[in-house]
């Protein structure tokens, strides 16, 4: 998976086993809103259309309710066929399926690529949620 493709996938897929109470937002590096995750796990795009849902166990579903992935409690991110596509480490380092460093999620939600450039911001989002942005999308 190329970095360009990974960055293009920063649209919406936010995942976590325990959803916080407040809505979580995703913004591009130019501060444009890309989407949000509501307190019930509903995922909405920038136009406020429902594009999926995150279940409490970390399962990610698209707008047709098909399972498209999961984020595990240890930060491992899996696709619909249960293959490992990446992982976010406890310090926020994001690794791809080959264990190569492809970015970092800072504690304030800033999303950086492998070159340390800011590519987005995930407000109120756990690092595991922001890391899923590197690997999944709902269009």
C-alpha cells in the first residue's frame, strides 16, 4: 500500500471498542471536515450522510451493514477477510502489514505521515481510531 493511497484513505473510518460520549471529528491538514463518529458509533461523512458504523467490539461496518474490518484491543487493524493490514503501537507509531513505519498519531490527534508532515487531525479520537484512517475507508 503506497503512502499516497494511505493518505487518500483518510476519509472516515474510525474504530474503537469503547465509543466516547462526544462526537469525534476528522479534519484534513487544511482543516476541512472529513467526517465524524457519533456517540452511538454511527460514521458520517462531511455531507453528514451515514456511511457506516463502529460496533463496541471494534467491528467496522459500511452503510450496507457489511463487515469491512476490525480494530483489536492491542491496536491491530484487520480487513474484512481478517488479514492484518497494520497496527498502531502504544506510542502512536503506525505500522503497515510489513511492520514498516508509515506514520504517527500524536496524543493530541495530529496525524503525521512517514515524512513527519501533518496530514490531518482527529479531534477527540483515540490513537487507535486515528490509525484506522491509514488503512480503511467508507465511500
